[in-house]
């Protein structure tokens, strides 16, 4: 998710920027850097690792004098985490320096053009492409920095929050935003720049939050000049008075990182299919699939290996791949797969799923599969992670750092990536009609908006949580695509509230679990109208006859389940294959609110780590 900090004014910039970077550490990052203008030149220090590592080496390497500077904590997207790929980045002349959050999707084509013009690149980042594009515009058009940033950004496809300055004009910083947050703190003859207000809350209570497709030229002793990037029209800035304290700011106003990450899912899902789902052309474009299409099309089967929440995402993918692409799928716990003698053939494709990309059991399963000659495809969130390096090809989710131990947005973004792959393969194999394919694309594009709508059930879910927070057991039931969601819902409750919960296929209830049902047993039933709706309603009737407490997850406008259930939580209507992206939302909220009411450590539950890197 990265963090941006900048300062221009009458104070020493270094202590402000360093403290600001520490305030943004909660966002997650793998490297950090600072650039300062000391009155003669730009002094730069950056390193892979933590802000503490940067602080330790910075004061030995460079002068920390100067009242103009920018700093950055980087979460790797383009280029592995290392000193060279860390921000800030210089232009080729050394005159311009930039920090950048986001992803430049067309960086490769821009880079090729700049290479033709003689530019040299030292890093693997899309950010270095952007700063050299800005410099090239200045050279070609003979214009100043602010205008050059605007012209360059009109050539860029992607998301960004940037801060740039020119050592030949050390009285200004240019910032811009599209898709990534950027705040400007307004002090007395001084200005602060940050991803959120936490780095400057102690210096000023006045802030301007840039809107998407806006840029600002910030000059010493002058008002901030804000313009629209597309048409250069002036924007009348709206200054806000900050009312929240530092602790609230660090979590974006949320009480816990988990809740923040639950509410980040609309953006995370959008970021995951951004640049891949090209709705206007009715195509899905994923380099890892296109470059290895024959491997997938000639596969005898797909084997999915994963652990925990990622395994549940793999179960959803099993339904999607078999339903749409008609490819046989097996889903394996990586921890079991590695210790038996699985039958793996050269025509098998193994998909390994992991949020962190460092899960030890999944890494071992990858090595086993490769030793048998299988093609291995990775799905993970962390650029440059071990799984990204070990697999033959792969696709990143773009969830951003997930700090809460109980995965939420990792689950939905993994399903998003796997859905894109299944649809692309189905189209290539001809197992889906043109109209059905386009319908899936349209519905997938609407999912972030529908997740946003599903999140509006939060207050009602909280009231349900208050009723059931003291029970000792929960049962979760689902059928078809939503059976894995039932498993995931039960896992979430176990992870953070320590209440025993089990997930089952709804039809399996009468093969054992029905014996547990009485007036004290809450049963969460996922009963959307698509799929096996009538069968699930029949299961609910069986529960009702045994006095079980029913919490129904239903499609908007449902009346049949409402007549039977004790509580009904609605989600927007969508295709059956996409429904897990919506039905999981109220289950995440339910587990969160119960855990909070039980005063559990939501973000760091006992005995659990974010990434299991040892056996």
C-alpha cells in the first residue's frame, strides 16, 4: 500500500519526514527512502527493510539539512524489494526526483519508447519510467515541471499518488492523485504531503484531500494551486479541519486493521482486475495466462494447492474452472500434498495460492510438483516473494498489504484472479458462449459496487453479533459455489473469536451435524436465489423444525427464507459463480463484531501468524 511523506517550508524537513514514515508503517512495506534538498543538491538515501534500517544508515550517508524533502515506504509492485527499486527515484539528468504509490499499467510501452530516445533505467520499477517520461516532456516541449507532470500523466494508464520536485526549482513540489490517496497539510508558510494525515497531525489541523485526477503545485509562501489533470481547469480547494486523533488516523478511522481491510475490498477487487478486465473490448488480458495458454489448454487437470483461507479460495475456483472451462480440478491442502506420494503428470497444471507468497507448505508443494514435471502457476499478493520466484508463471492479486492476521481481502482478490483465469480459458476453449462470456465480464465489473452495497449491512450484522456472542458453537451451511464460503465463514469466527464453528455442505447436514441442532445452536445458511435455492430452503425447514436459530444470507428481495429465518442479511443479486464475492462479506463482519464484543485481539489473534513460513 506504500506511504508518501513530503515537506516544504521553514523547518528542517528530515525529522518531519522520518517521523511521518514511522507513522505510515502500519500500511505495510518492504523498503524505505528519503530525498532532501540541502540548498545545493538532492541528497538521497534508501534501503530495503524498515524505516529503522533507513534511519540507521541515512545519517551516516548524507547531510540531513534542508527544508524541502520527500520520503517513501514501498510495497513492491514492479520490481523485487531491494535498495535499487526503493523510492525515491531520480530522472536520468538527476534534476528530478519522485515518489509514487500505485501501478502504471502501460509502463512497458512507455519504457520502450524512452529507451529509443536514449534513456537509461537502473531499476525495474514503473516509477522510474514515469519520472523519465516527465523529464522527456520537459525537454521536448520546453515547459515547466507542473505542466510536464500534467502532460505526462495524460499519457499514463493506471493508478498513482506522486510527489515530484526539481532541484533547479527548489521552491515547489508537484503532487497528483488517481486512485491512491493524497493529503496536503496547510500550515503557516509551510506545507505537508502524505498518504493520510497521520504524519502532520501534530503540525496542523488543516488539510486538503486531493480528488482523483487532480494535481497540485505547492510553492513556498503561496496558496496551493490545484488543477484537473485532464483539462487543466482550476479547482477551488476544500480545506478540512481534522477532528480525529492520531490513533484513529493510523487505521484510517477504523478501530482495527481487520475492519479497515474488510471495507477496502471494493477497491482491492477493482485493483485486482484493473488492466486485466477490458470491458470495452470484451477481453481478459493476463500475461501469465497468454504466455502459457497451451499449457492450460492441454492440461489433463488442474491441481490447486493452498492452506487456510487460500485453500477455500481454491475450492471456489474448482467450481469455476469445472463449470466454465470444463477442466477437471483437484484442490489439495499443501500441508498434506507434500507429505504423501501424489500422482502428478507432466500435463498437469498446479496452481499454488498464498497471500504472502512465503507459506512453507505451499512452497514445498511447488517444489514437489516441479520435480515431477508439472507446470506451476502462482497466485499471490506479495511481489518478489518466494512463491513468485519459484513458480513458472503467475498472477498477482493487488489487494495491498493485509495487516490483520485473519485474511479478508486476500480471499476476495484471490477469487477475482481465479475467476479471470477461468473465464479466459473458457473463452479460449469455446466452452462458454459469447453472450454468457460478456455477461460474466459485465457482472464482474459491477462486483466492487455490489460489495460496497453489501458492506452497508454492517450495523445490522452488529446487532446479530450481540445476540450470539456468548454461544459456544456455530454451524455454517452452503451449497455449490457457497459451500467454500461456509467453510471460510466458520474459519473466520474460529480465528478471531475462539468460538468453535464448522462449515458443511447444506445437504450433508442430515448425515451427522443435524444431531447438534437445538434451540441454542445458531446456524448460518447461505441461501442466495441462484444455484440450489429450493434445496437450501428445504434444509432451512429441517433446521426450523428442530428449533435451530437461523441466520440467512439471502439475495435482495427474498421472501421465502425471510419467513423461516430468525435473521436475514441481504446481498445484491449476481451470477452464481460470482456470489462468493458477496456472501462472504456479512460473514466477515459477523466474526469481527463477535470478536470485538468478546474483547479479543482482532488483528493479532492468539497462536496465529500472518504468514506461516515454518512447518
